[in-house]
C-alpha cells in the first residue's frame, strides 16, 4: 500500500521550515491518547500518496507541542488544516470524513499542478 511520508513535528522551527519548503502541506494535529487521530493518520497518508502526491503530511503531537497547538488555536482533536503556499485553505475538526478532506484539497491542489 502506498503512503505519504509523515513528518513528525518536534519544534515550531521544524514546522516553519516545512511550510517554507513545500507549497502544499496538510497539518494533522493529534495526540497519542486520541484514538481517532491514530486511526486517521495512516488513512490520510494513504489518501495523500494516492491522490495528492505533491502534498506533505505534517503530524503535530499536541500533548508534546503545546506551543504549536496554541499557535494554531487547536482546542480539540483531531484537527486537520490544509496549507497552500503558506495560507490556510481548509480546516476540519472533530467530525469529518476523508471525502470531505479530499474535496477540500482537490481544487487548490489542481491549481498547484497547473503551474
């Protein structure tokens, strides 16, 4: 099965570097204690590898990275945010489907590929 590389974010500087380096990044805010987050992580990685291979997946453990969770105003888990060229395009929290996520990524990703 094809899966995207998951960048596990250890510092705010590491996240900033990834956001500068790649034009398309999906942020997944989760925690080891969040069962839904742990189920979503490989599913999102597979979705990105299959349908959006130029998009990077960055995982932020909110229990370890409280500063980043606060910076992105994450108050409940899971939270997924799509970033294109440093700008937020879509954000989902708590209850959402992979279909919702795929639909939100498709249009801006299509524009990315038009370049």
